[in-house]
C-alpha cells in the first residue's frame, strides 16, 4: 500500500504551485510597486518644479533660512502622499551671472508587496532649477521739453508716466547693476551741465563768436567787429548756461567719443536751454528728481536728443558702467516728442533736419540698440513718417492723440522691458 502511494503522480501540481508562489507573487508585487514609484516620482518632480517657479519670485530678497522655510512649506502643501515619508527639500539661490534657484528633494516611498522580498521602501530623489535675470538693461529716456509740451497737460502726463516707468525699472532690478537709466531732456539743444565748463570735449568757437563784446560797442557780433579792425572779447566761459548744439557733421549722427575736433560738443547760449541731462545712473531718487525738474520751452530738434541719448549709453564724455561678461545687455532708447522738427544748428527746414535724424536712427539700430519712438499728436500734426521709420519695429512706434495715453504707453513699454530682463 505504501509503495503504491509513492508511485502515485496525481498530486504533484500542488507542491509545484506552492514552490512557485513566492516568485510569482514577488514579481507581481514588483510591477505594482514599480508603477506606484513612477507615479509618485512624477508627482514629486512636478511639485518640485512648481516650488522652484514660485520661489523664484522672492528668492533674491529672502534670507537663506527664510527661503528654505518657504520652499519646504510650499512643496509640502503641493505634495501630500501618506505612503511617502522622510521628505526633504533643499533650496539654494545664487545671484551670479543672473539669478539661479536650485531645489533638490528626497523622500522614502513605502512599498506594498516588495516587503515580502525584503524591500520595504524605495528612495525617491529629484531636482529643479529656475534661472532668470541674466539680461541687464541700459535705458535712455530722450524726452521732449519744448514749449509745446506745456499745452494739453502733456508735460504733467510725461512726468507722471516717466515716474511710473522708473518704478517699473527699479523693481526689475534685483541688484543695483541690473538696470541703469539716463535722462536726456531736449529742445533745440541739450544741456550737458554748466559745471562741465572746463571740460576739453566742449568746443567754444561758436559760443565765443556769439557771446562777447566789441571794442566798438556799435558792433554786436565777432564778424562785424573784427572785419572793421576792432577787437572782440569773448565773455567768460563761466557765464555759459550749459547748452550744446549739434556736433559737426557727420559726428552729429554717430556716437564717436567726444574728445577732439569735430567730435566735441559746441557750446551755445540757447535762451530756452532745458534742464541738464543725467547720465546713466541707478540712483532712483536722483532720477526721479530730474524728471520733476523738467520744464517746457524752446523749439524742437529731436535729432540732438536722440544722438545724446545714444552717446549716454555708449561713449565719452559720459561715464558708462563696464559690462560684466557673465550677463547679456539690452540697450534701449525711448524717444518721446509732441512736435515735428523745427530747428537745429544748421537748418530751420524740417526735411533737412529729418534727413540728419534718419541717419542717426539708422546708425543706432545698426549698433543693436532698441529704439522706441512715441509721437504725442494732440494738435492734429501729420503722423511722423520719420518716427515710424526710426523705431526698431512697427510695434515700437506709438501714435498718441491725448496726454493721458503717455501714461499707458510708458507703462506698456516698462512692462515689456521688465519682462525682458526677468524672462525665465
């Protein structure tokens, strides 16, 4: 009977199934836990990415401890998995060559079935990096201060718009060097500041010919005085009001450094001299004060304002902060005017002045400077073809028909410039 039982093969499937049960169940468990781990890690990464994006808004102004706390709290609010423990998030911010926020995260996922095989957890890790602000801005505000700006509330609106723009640009700067602004008020001339009276880049020949006295008081000009054998004595340079007129052609349409010869700026005692310009600065209080000091007077010469704005971004006699090789730089000129050209050093003919200005515009754009042009047309003037052609693109020319539009337009430009600098 016993020998018969040993020879019986009908029950051999059960022991075989028992033998195979452990690897079969283990394999199914691995598949289940592996699928769960993938889904959990994807959610973990998504939460870490969202945290990096959210923290980048305040990373530059937060202390390391505050940043760490904020990042941990934000991540934990997004990532809530009861089977995940030992969650850690580490935040590190650097502000060199732009801004960079690096987050690293780790956690432990409890397994469901793999514990049978001796694996009761799976380690999860992920990283996220957010970079922004590796572009710096240099902006020249070339602003019409001519007499016509006194009408239709234009000067008041321009001041308000410019102040708002300064605030936008200031807020876009995470460190002072991120944004510099120059302000160039213009009429027929530009005021470089009477305190520059002794600078070698001032050309006195025109000024001395027009400002002085003759040994024979009957004659009022140097030419008429000296042509009749009299002596012309120029006034003291200390009486100069700071105004300069267009440089010799073709330096009037270039940004060659002002040093000698025709590159120097000719002094002129223009009666409607605007307030002195302000070279590139990140002193926001001083920039604001300069805007408030502007007053409308004089004729229109957009070309000299434009040339001087370009000069303020790039070359002597202005102090131009050095570029940092770790950053990209965008140079921008915003030219606002309410009138058509009426007078420059040589002409009172609009087409002749426009021709000089168009050359300056072409040179500026060829140098890679972005040029915005704004025509405030409250008096029914023709749309300025010159300003349309001067703008870097059709989207950067603005035709306004009311003073209130100055504020909305400057806000639009300021938003575009801020996004450009802080683009992620």
